[in-house]
C-alpha cells in the first residue's frame, strides 16, 4: 500500500511540474504612484506648480529618479511628460510627452532605459503603444503598437 501511494505522489508531482512548465510566467505591470509636490526639493524643481502631480521613478537604474508629470485635472486623455534633472542639478529637461489614458513602466529596456507603455485606445483597454528611449535623439519615441485582445487565450 505504501509503495502504491509513493507511485501516486510521484505521478502527481510529475504532472504538476509538466503543467507548470507548459504555461509561461505571468508578469504584472507596475503602476506609477502620482503624488503632490510636497517637499522643498520637489517644490524647487517644479517651481511651486500646484496644477500637476508627479510620479518619481528611476527609469535607467542610476539611483536618481526621473519624473512622470501629468496635470491634476485630466479626463479621458492626459499629457504625460517624462522629465529628468540635468547634470547641473536644479533644472529639469523634458524627455518626451505622451498623450493617453494610462502610462505604465514596461519590463524591458533599450539603451539601459526602461520602456514605457501608453494605453491610449478608447475602444480597447488592452491595446497600447511601446515607447523606447532613443539615445540618438535623447527622448522617448514610439517603437510599436500592441493590439491586445482580451478574448485571446
């Protein structure tokens, strides 16, 4: 009886391992956390503007935050501006402006800088544009459009 049980457990373990390896890993997208400009440093950087919110995020893994900036009041589509401090400090430079419903950091990188995913299709919540860092232009540029299909298996 004990031997039969061991065989059964072995078969269950092998079937489980086979099922797990048959399906690709699922990745969750990170959301941006927009906040008020509430510290003296940020107030200085953004010159006391009260009409915007910012999401600090390190897009190039250098230990320094870049900023995704959007208006506080936007309805269906927002202008998302990617900004970074210049080398002199205390001044911001724009790295691109993207218009859409939602902006999320992607999982992939180009030239050491994280991709951005812009959801902007009013008819399909699963479609998005992939923006990548174009080093030769020093800004984000659209690379491709992904047409999502929520009915797809």
